[in-house]
């Protein structure tokens, strides 16, 4: 962290030694995110420079993209609005003049499977994740653990029955992520 800015380093090597985010020999990209709130809107600035000085999210000399996300709930549906303007005024997620895309995500659980529905309409009424008229894509993720590895299965069907992550008839892709720590660096391996 530098001031109100939090810097992230992404390693470009498979074998990671303990290292700070500023060691360029280990990191191919150093980014930074600064966040500030205006009313119910939270603005995020992504820095375009490797060396980040203390800066607010509104200083364009450091940030090449200022976005904003406002969230509101309608029934069991949570709507998100992503602003398309650099200068964000206090605004609800329903003000289309500020938001280029309004989406919504509704979740429901069936057995050990949690289903997600992504709405394809700007104006979202209260709706369950199973109402196809509101949702352009229904997915599901089931997780299971094998040793220190946690496996994820992503369903390829719209209608999801209760199923474990190992049932190939429901899942188009089974992946796994294992994490280990070396010094202050946390390494992730994707199977």
C-alpha cells in the first residue's frame, strides 16, 4: 500500500521465491487500484504506471481508467451498474445516463450446487434465477476437495439438478486450484 493506493504484483515465473511486489525480476506487471466512494457509488481507478505514488482515484495522470460500480437489490436479485464516465456523480444503479451496462445476478442452491443467473435486461424485476425470460445464461458451480486441492465443476446446462462436481453429464469443465505459500508470496496452480 502507498497512501490510499494498494499495489499488486503478478509473478511471471513458475517457481516463486519470497519477494516484495516491487522486485521487477519476479513480476511482469505491477498494477494498483484506488477506490473512493461518491454517494452510493464506489469508484475504482486502475493505475497505468509501474511506480505508483500516493494518489486518489481521480488523478488522471496516474489512472487510465476510472470506473464505478453501484449495486442495488430488487427482491432476490442484486443489480450492478457499471459507469461509462470518468467523473461519477452520486447516482443509483438505475440511472442509465451514468451506466453503460446494467446487469443482475441471482443465485439459488440446488443440493450442493449453487446456480447463478445473469440477467439480459436493463430493468430487472424481482425474479428467481430460473426465470429464463430474465436470464440469458444460467450456470452452476459445484466444488469438492481432494487433499489440498479444491476442484470446481462448471455446469453446461441451463437447468441444473443436484449434482456433484464429478458428474460429467452436467459439467463441461472440471478444473482444480491448489494454493501454497512461499514467504510472503502465495502461488496458485491450475490443473
